[in-house]
């Protein structure tokens, strides 16, 4: 997809997140093609995208959600519908008791947790399927903080922990090893998983291939993904689940920010009305350099600036960018691919307001305001 925003940045509040529903639907159509071609089930990973006012643009193509907490499980049940799967590195009895009010399947990260918390499952107000998250025995990670199969990872039961059989009542296995990967990485992970865990598959209902599949990225090998899913299901006589997060909302969102000041501090710097640790924390955590519409790499265009935010954090810097003309106070900049892992991670460090949230409906030229934030949102999350 083009990174052109398709809206007038000066006609929306700043800062704001804006999600283009037509782009969401285009992503959903690709996921639906995979689902239709394979018979697999696809879940939206709420940890990446939880803008519930836009769920209608995804719900038609997906089978439900996967949740990492009681709040996500409840949101999925109330606002998305379909199946609700839940996984956490560990559950407290209280959190699991809340989760099972909403979840259809619960995935455990250890045999000890499963046995200690069986009474919560057995007394749940609904039937809850049991699954185990296992470590496939191979890492494809390129960024350690996001590699769930890094050496010493707490995520996933090791093959040697399982012995000769699965615990009573387990219906599925789950592995998650990818992050922004192609189908070639899944092929290698799947081979490692089968080498270690194939003996446990007879009698199961499903295997969840986890998330991190960049299915909607240009150039992703959909044919290979389809073959891998079909062949696995035929070999083992069970159903495959996928739970993409980024793929559902990839390139569908923008963050609009305004230049508040331009200063010369050894290098030209523009200070924006956004804050990286508040509104784009993955830029610091990943780290990565988000694209800005119309910008280039440092020195690529005539005028290069370091873009910083309004917080007091010295490292509140989005990166160095070049532009065709000098930046001036009042200019609007549009960061791309900001629907995923942005809204779900925002915070009010320094009392910085959360960006407004807008939705651009298909076929419309003007986005509408979904939510704005202010002092009560800052105050009420504190004591």
C-alpha cells in the first residue's frame, strides 16, 4: 500500500492516531483468503491492536481474538465476538477466574500452573478448553526483546518437561516463535516443532502456530503459508490456528504531530507535540525508525532535522529525517504504520495528553473523532 495518508493532516487534531478502515479491510481480505484456502482459524491478537470501535472492519474475516489478560478477554468477548483464546506467562487464581468467564480456550505456560489451577477451570461458568504453550526448539528472532524463543526464555514448555504424555484434558498445543517474519521462517519453526512434539499430536484438536506472521506485508509468500497449513492439517488430522496482530492492522494507522519549535543544537532539531516514550514507545524499545510521509533518510533530501518530543526524557527522539523544505512551526508530520503496538502502549508520562483517536471510514474523505483525552484520563489512573 502507498504511505500517502488519504486525508488532510491539517484538518485533524494534533497529536492524533488515525486509522484508515479501508486499509484494515484490505488486510482482513488477505487473512480471509488464507482462512478460506486452508480451513484454518485466525484470531486477532489484541496485544497489537485493540481499537474496538474498528472491530467491525475485521470481524467478518476472523474467527475471534487471543487475549493476554482478563481485560483483553472481556473486551474480546464483549466487542469482537467469536472465539476467545487466552494466554499469559502465569495466572493468579483471581485473574484466571475472571478470564474463564469470557474465554473458550486457556493456554498454560507450565505444567505446575495447569495442575494448581485446574479447580478454576473445572468450576468455570462455561466449558474451557485446555492447551499448553511449548517451546518449538528453534529461534528465528532478530530482536532479542521480541524473541520468545531466545535462550533462557520463560515462554513455552520444553520438550523434556513433558515426559511421555500430555496432562489429562489437554486439547491443543501452542507455539509462538515469530516476529514480523515470513512463511520461510514458519517452515523452519514447524519442522523443529514436529521433530520434538509430533508424538503428542494424535488425539489433539488443534495446534496454534502463534503470531508474528507478517501475512499482509507486500511480498509475503502466501502460497507457502497455505501449503504449510494444509499439509500439517492433513498429516495430523487436526486444525491449525493463527493469531496475527500486526498483520491485521499493518500500514492502516497514522500518528499526526505538529512542529512546536525549531532549534539549532549542533544539528537542526524540530520539537513536536508528541512524545516518543508516551505515544511511540516501540521506537525506544525495539528500537526502530518510523517512516514519515514525504521524508527521507538523513542527508537524502536538502534539509535534515532531529525530531524530538515534548517530554523531559533526554532520549525522547524519533530519529533524524530529511525534508524537501525547511520545517517551520505549525507544520504537520504524519508518521505511518501507527495502528499496531502504539495505541495499546500509550501512557501519560510527564502528564502528556494521549493522542485523540480518529477513524476514516471507507469511501469517506473526512475522518470522524472516536475519542479524545484530557486531564481526567491522566488523573484517574493515579492515586
